[in-house]
């Protein structure tokens, strides 16, 4: 809070304009942005044709709203970006805990101060960030945390009666007066606390325990929740749902292109090194999340966060960076094998169903990478003639590529495979490119052929001819358990 002055000076500067309620302020600024064609919510991608229009309608209607969506769908980011619809600064009574408007104070302290000092009342100014209050709902949250309570220590220090308004302890909701109050994971809030939100959502005021006074708060209330919990079977009180103006459902990126754009924006790639991340590597990393969201071995109710491809890409770049440092290469280019090395960043990002638990998280993650590579390969090289490459391996050829080998070393190995470099132009690579880039493209071709089961691959022998997999006793036992499980389900 800076630029402290007096109420009289503020009146002269503002022309004694009437206070504007926060929802009207947001509506006014939103209309201005729409007319000017400005970006409404910077950094929120993939929602322009779906979520954003619904949020705009809610704000124009002056509604409190809730965002329903699975984890990793930018709900918190969208709520925090609502501050862009607030004025650059507004005046408040200096020192007020609830940011009282000097022209219309509601707390006892500020009413007394303005009455006694008039135009000499000291004021301060609030920025949009000062006016945003966020709370994560947990079972241990109390009414005192959200609404407020009696503060006997304040009464003792000030010599006030316990019934005096001056002994109030304000919770987070009153402290967000004239701003935005965001409550994440609303269903996790205990039922008795949800009841405490009824008045603010319908009548626009709150009551603090022990005081015969209602505080007419000016606040925009927004929530987030998981759709599974936000049902009659879940942990939400139905009358509270009825009081929320708009219910808006978020979603994961609809296309690989949208996902790549989000990951490119969020992933930490500025490492202070010369780094090139090929487009096909970005799409494979993103495709892992898409494959996971449609895989039956992964729990759909918990979702697959957008943080999965972000973490995977960051980890793959780190593995490529480590290899480049070991081999003293100036250019860092991640390969598909670096995504396999990023398994630790994948396995904690999804919840497995019973069948997935039997397979193990690592095996499921490997299958997801393979499926993603196969999808990307079909897009880039689906029409390319790969018979010379496949024939090389079917004729007994093999290729063992070490993950930590330098680009120059691997290029020498790859040149032994006829026709492998003939189609790299589909991937944006050519013969004059640096060795690390050529290796990344060529390895993608081999991994794509393996994903489509045209060649084989094993950890000890590398790329080989496709072989019929010989099942071990453990595999046979696992498959038998799966057959019994499916039979029980049917």
C-alpha cells in the first residue's frame, strides 16, 4: 500500500465519484477489453471457444461462479487472472483490515475514524493483487478462518467489552471485501462451514459469531471443485450449489497443438544453453498425456494432469543436457530415449486401475510413450516407404544405441541402416544439420517403426527384427489373473 494521502485529497482527485461495486467494476473493465479486442485472460490457453465465453457471461451477469474440472486444467490460473479485470488502484481507509471504502465504511473503527477526522482521514491504495484472496479448503478449516470470531485478546488489550465490534477477528472472506475471494476444492470444506457461505452468496453479507451486526461485504466469490465430489453423492451441500450463479466446466486440451502450446509456455527450457527441441519430440511428450487419458488402465475419475507432459519434457531436456555435458557437445537436442529416461516424472502423474496395478506404473508409462511415438510417426511418416529400413532388421541386422553416446558416435552407427536418413526431411532435418539433431530424428524413425511393430527392440540387444514375444511364467500368471478379472466383470 503506497501513495498514502487524505480523504479530502482523494475526493478532489476522483471528483467525489460514487463507489462502484466490485462485480460492476469487473463487468465494466471486461466490456472495455471486449470492445478493444484485448486478450482477456493472459496465459490461459485452449479455452477460447469453450470456457472463456462462459466465464465472460458469468462476469457480465455479475455472478459468483464455480469452475468444475479435473486436476491440471488451469482452474487456479484462470481464477487468479480475474484480477486483470480490477481497476489499477482503489482507495481504502489506511490501516483497515477489511479494506474499507473511505466514502462508505462498514467497520466500526473506520466509521468512527471518518466521522471524527472527516477529510483528514488517512487513506491508502490497493492494487489488483492486494484485492485477491485465495484459500484451499481442507477439513480443518473453521468458521473463524473464513468468516471470523470474537478476539478476547484484542478486547483485553484495547479495554473493550466482548460485545463491541472493535473486538472482531475478521476471517478471510471479510478481508477480501471489495475484491475477489477464491476457495479451491469447495467440497472438501466441512458441511457446517459450507452453511456459513449461504448469506454472502445470496444476501451479500456475513455475520460474525457473538455480534448482532451484519457486514454488507462487496465481494466476488469464486470456487473450484472436482466434478466427482460436486454431486449429490459427493460432499457438497445442495442449497450451496443453488446459490452459485454459474457452474463452468473446464477440460484438458482438445488437440495436440493446444497441448504443445501450453507445455511450451509452462515448461522450463531456458537453461542458459544452446537447446533445440524438435517439434516431433514436443508432440510425443504431449501425446503421452493424450494416450494416458484414453487408456483403460488409468483411472479416468482422477484425470491426467497437464503437468505430466510439462514434467516429462523438462526431464527429457535434463537428460539430454546431462549427456551433452558428459560428451562435451555444444548443442543439446532431446531424443525419444530421453523421454523413456523421464519415467520418474510420469509415474506419479496418474492413478492406475486394477489392471494397471498388475502391470506396474513403469510398464504402463512405457506403453504410453510407445503409443505416443506411434501416433506421431503416423502423422509425420505414415506415407513414407520404410521397407529398406525394415528389411535391414528382418535380414538379421541389429543396432544397439547407447543413451549416453554422443551424436557423432550414433550417426556412424545409424549410417549402417540403409534408407534411414532418406526421409528425415519429413521431420524438418537434413544432412547438413548437427549430429545431435540428426540422431534425434533418426531415433524417432526407429522408435516409430518399433511402436508399429515393424521392428523389434529390447533393452539388451537394441533394435532388431520383430520377434514373437516369449512369455515368462510370471507373464502367463499375470495374464491369467487378468482373464479371470475380466470374466468376473462381464
